[in-house]
């Protein structure tokens, strides 16, 4: 399990575009949390966005892990 979590963390940091995505999603969640706390908006809005972002992020990062694994396999096959 720890290896898988490490692979996911590496996939998140692998390219500048992925890092921008991660910082952008974090900024959206922080801004939404501040908005809910400051205005007294319903908490279910925040929870819904967090849940949707978590599901989307899970599938996106898994696709990045698979993409990176295939790239490594292809690169290893070409150099052999």
C-alpha cells in the first residue's frame, strides 16, 4: 500500500502541468472552505465539491500512474 501511495505522489509531481493542477485544486478547496465559513453557506456544498474532487482526482492520478508505468516499460524496452 505504501508503495502505491508513493507512486501516486510521484505521479502528481512528475510534470509542471500536474503540479499546477494540484495547486489549483488545493486553491479551489481552500477558497471554497473560506467562503463557506465566512458567509455561512451550507456545508453540504463544500462536502459535495470535496467528494467530487476526490473521485475525479483518484481516477485522474490512477491514469497518470498507468501512463508513467507504460512510458517506463517502453523506455526500458528500447534501451535493451
